[in-house]
C-alpha cells in the first residue's frame, strides 16, 4: 500500500477514479470554492487536507486568482496522490489568464502528512480556510480530527468539511437484466461495507451525532451547511461511462458479501465488455447527487 492509511485502502490505486470524479464534480466544486473564498481576507492561506488528486484545489486556485491571489497548501498521506495534486493545481495556477496589468499570484505547496496526527498544527501555517473533503470519515477518531483541523485555522478562519450529501445515482431502474432496483441494493451494500470499514480501523471511535454538532464540539462558531448539486443527465458528458464503470467496479468489490448472487451476476454482466448488457453500450447512464459542505469559523 502506498502511503499510510488508517482504512487499509490503497488510495494510489484509485487515482484514475479520483481524476474522473473530479472532472464530473467540477461545476459543483467551482461553486463551492467560489462561495468559500469570497468571504476570506485578501491573500489568504488555504489548506486542502487529504487533497486526493487535487481537483478541489484547482478551483481554489481559480477562485483566488479572481480575488487578490493567495497560497494553497496541499496535504495528503499518499505521496502518489500528493504528486498528482501538486501537478494539477500548479497547472491550473499557471494557466490563469492575467486580469489587468498582472495576474494575482497563487503559490502552491505540497506536504506529506497524516491527518490523524495531533501534531499537524505544528507542521502547518495558520490558515484562513481549512478544507477536508470526504477524508475525516476515514480517520480513527473523527471528532479529534476535526479538533485538529480547527487548531490549524487561524482566529477568524473557516473550517469546511465535505461529508455526507446525497448518494450518487447513475443507473435506470430497469436495466433489462436482473431484478429492477439494482442501484438501491448496491447503495445498501455500500452502507454495510462502510460500517465494516469503520469497524476495521484500528482505534476507531464512534461519533454518534452529525457533522454540524461535531464542528460545534470542536469549538467552532457560526456553524452551518450548504449543498451543491452534481447533475449530468443522460447521455452525459464524455467520460461518464468510464466513471460509472469504475464506480460500479468499486461497489462490486465492496458489496460482494452483501449482495445476492443474482445481483452479483448482473453486475458482472454490466461490467463485461463482451456482454450484450455492457454498460459502455448504454445511452441512458446519468449522474445525479449532491455534495454537502459543513463549515464553521474559529472564534
């Protein structure tokens, strides 16, 4: 496994899926980045903790360039992902068109670090925005991790977590193979896998309350949430079928022990390029879901 992960997932192996997801999430990510950046002071420091392939920070770079510039610090425990994120964000920053006499400067830095490390605030500068997308739920003690994120923010700084939202749908109800309603059963199997993933994390601590309560317990004020829609109607943009293939392949792996034999056979048929039911031949694939952001301000 590349890098240190508490969930025993090889995140470097998921790079292709992460890139595809970032491309399809781009409109929602851009809207989220603009909403968060517009309330920050001039020339802010933004820290993307658990940056993955860097998709969100490309939008932070673009949003900062429309303001007065700033600094983006990418943090991840998987070196392969961090390298890709740095490449993507640097490319986005360098490709920004000058506005007026000179383009605002966006500095990009990358740091390998474990988000579960309580010493993280000593490794990072104080930030005006601390962003963590779908990463806290992979850490042993989620509440403690949010407390660490809050400690990274400077006084008046914002901590924003992308967690929860609405699960993505991509398949029609009746696929012409197997029992209708496959996607609902896949999502139920994914939920069972998630419970097992959390239970398999060494030192896992339950967090039996919602994300906004967790932010409040971390001492943050003005806690609230908002959501951004991801909506690609059928037949969808280029790359959608490939993303759905990767997505369903992952669900097939995660949910294998929680699916009936007929559903496993249906999935195998959908994922087989030689099958008459191969999903790559369909024109009714879509992507619909929502990303939810929970945020608060350090007093």
